């Protein structure tokens, strides 16, 4: 799911699309971009280039997973409350730092 969300966001930055369908994640020939009607041929070419040159690796997966965890926690009311308390003692830190701190806690 992380790979799909990453590609969807990357392509939406350069081309209006409804989304992407993935037949087999290991076979790019089964991936299909669903363009909006107003997508220009140039935008479609750039979107296809992203797919054709796309390489997914462990580093990208870790970075995207971290980004997704941070986004998920932004809507968690308990995490928001705890962040406010933590921020008082760590005024130069941000929410991403707080998530790193929480994930590093060993119980």
C-alpha cells in the first residue's frame, strides 16, 4: 500500500489522474494510470516516465512508512495531547521528532 500511495502522490503532482490500478506489484506492465479528462499528452508522457523509471527499494519503503505513520498519528487525539505536553519540555522539536521519540521508547 505504501508503494501505491507514493506513486499516486508523485504522479498527481505532475498530471491530473483519478488514480492508478496495480494488477501485480512486481510487473509494471499491469499498472494502469487512470487519467482525468483534462490531462494533456505532455502530462501523460511525464506520468508514464515516472512509472517506467520507477524503482522501489528498502530505503524508500522505510521513508514512506515513516511518513505514513506520522500522518496517521496527526489525527490521533491522544498523540496530539501527548505532543503538547512533550513540546513544553522540547520547544525546539516538531511532531516528527516526537513520533521518533515515541517509537524509540522501549517497554
